[in-house]
């Protein structure tokens, strides 16, 4: 089984052809896609995209490459978001 363990599938760069990218990935043998969040503001979009594709698994969090966009309140928000999603 092939799993894409890090694809920002909710990124706006995929907006124009997300369905086609997904189709090609599946056709190539990718059975699951783990899609990590970038910022707190991106969680709703990630949830929306993942809800459309059964094999896309959202990984909510705060991406370390965007540390300047995060603050301590986002950690509490993350805890609440993940609790609500379970």
C-alpha cells in the first residue's frame, strides 16, 4: 500500500485541479493521503477538502515552517478543534 504521508492537499495551488490530482494519485497506487494543516486559519478548508475524499486524512496542527503566524492561543484552539472533531 502506498500512502502519501505529507501532502498539503487543501492548499490553494490545488483548487483548479484538485479532483484531477486526486484521480491521478489513486490511479498511480496512492491509497491514502495524510494532509497536515499549516495554520489555525487553514483548518476549516482542510476539513472541507478531506470530507470530499474518503482517503484524505486531515492532520490538524500548526506547521513549524509558519511559526511566525502562530500564537499561544492557537494551541488552545487546536485542542478544542481536535476534541470537536473526535
